[in-house]
């Protein structure tokens, strides 16, 4: 019965799209910033690191965030799913910690061979950062996949940009509260006539967890190693 809901197909497509694009964009932007902050010859590294650390504890709040998205003309656009979370301080610090543990001689050798900074980042640093990148990728993918409040806040009136989580939240709310009008009540009663609210909740749980469970085994080896970054070693 859940799959007869009209908005689920569109929501699933948008959720998959935002998860793939958001994860890729977050990895690229976060790793580039982490590589820059890991360079000892970058004079502003301490200032930028301190600024990023502050953002982990202090935020502008919901209303200023909404005003900012409105001023940037991101309301009712797909970009509002990607741009606000493009750089995460926590993810940057995770990747930077891993890069700091790599021998700096690797970068010096690449420079002697004529490689520029971007070549060193792309050909030397990134291949060695698979554990950190896999860890951050899992964080980003889970965050993007499970997100629904930004859809409610920024794209709630745009059915073409709805997400799976938002549609499932509406279904869950409809099974636990009264419909707003007679037509909605009739439609929902027809869809859920043979399904209890508890069954709907269980079905929603399966739908939202299975995609991440499928992805996790492929990243498990790197994820476990990446989570030990900074741990005490004997």
C-alpha cells in the first residue's frame, strides 16, 4: 500500500539524486579544504581551523538560515539540498587528521617530479585517504538520505522537488492524525483501508534503512579503519 502513494516515486528519485550529488560534492570540497589546512606552508591554517571549529558549536539559527537561503534565491531549487552542507567542519577535521599522518616526503617527491598542488592532491593524497573518505562518505550519504526538514522548510510547496523522507513523514502523519479535509480523508482511507498504523511505520522503517544497509558493506572495511583516526596506538 505504501508504494501506491503518488509522491514516493518522485521523492525516491530526488533522494537518490541528492544523496549521490551531495556526497560527491561534500567529499571533493571537504577533502580540498582539508588538504589545504594540512599544508604547513599555508599561513592562515590556524585561523581557518579555529573558525571552522567555532561553527561546530555555534550556528546562525533557523530563521537567519531561511533568510539567507531566500536572499541567495535557493528556495524551491534543488541546489538548496547541496550548497548549505557543502563543507562540514567535522568532516574536514577527520580528513585533515588522516592527511597529517601521511609522510610529507610523498608531497616533496611529487614536487621534485614537477607535480603542481592540484596534481599532488588528486594523484597522491586522495588515493591514500580512502579510509577517511569512506568514513566521511558514509556520514554524508546517511545525512542526505535521512534529511526531510530542509524539504519541509524550503521546498514543501514544490512537489517536483519532494524527497522520499518527506513523503514518508506525510504518510506517517496521515496515519496518526486526522486528515485536513474530507477528500484527503477519503483518499487516505482508501489507500490504508487494510493497513494498520503500526504496519505503516514498519514499512517506512524498511524503506528508509535498506538503501543504506546495501551501501554499508562496501565501505565497512574503510569505515572501521577511518573511525580509529586519532585513537591511541600501542
